[in-house]
C-alpha cells in the first residue's frame, strides 16, 4: 500500500513538473506589439516640465531589452524633427528564456522645447520598440501636446 502511495505521489509530481515547463516555455508571436495608454501632461512648459508617455508591450518570445546599456531599443520621433531619439530598455525577461511577456512602461521625456521663436507649439510623438532579434514593433502615435515658453 505504501509503495502505491509513493508511486502515485511521484507520478503527480512528474505531471506538475511537465505542466510548469510547458507554461514557462510557451511562446507566441515573436514580433513585439505596443499600445498607448496615456500621455501626460498635455501642456508642458519648455525645459521645465517632463512628459510621461505610458504604453503597454507584449512579446511572444520575451526578447525585449538589452543587457548592454549602450544599445538603445526604444525609438521616439518628435514629428517636428527629422532625427529619431533612442532610449535604453533593460531586459524585460531573463535573456535565456523564451517566454511570452507583457507589461507596461512609462517613459519620462525631459526638456521638451520650442523649435521656433513663438510662445507656443504643438507636436506629437511616434514610438516603436526593437527586440534583440531586430524585430520592430508596430508604431504608436501620441495625441498632440502643447509646448509653451
């Protein structure tokens, strides 16, 4: 009787172990996806206020972010400028894991400024994220914000 209980217990543990491995190793679409949550404030004073852009991310194989802080993976394009700014994102999952991840990030954009000589301008920003395999997410565009002197 005792041997049967031990055998049943070991069988149960084996099923639990296999079940955990399947969940941990589940992967989905390797192309990252992002979605805008909010941008605040919508009116900023140049060189004074920070702009916070919050977005969600989802990646089917968990390869978002880099260990090397010199590699930037978040692109932010101010529609008034030709040059895209890039920012560092640390790994959002263990680098050796192939797992589906999702979450939310908030980016602080400091020192937003006026380009012209006027007292007020509007702009919007387009963001996209690149994973370690070189796949870019869909772009997201923010609503317009107002920059004042």
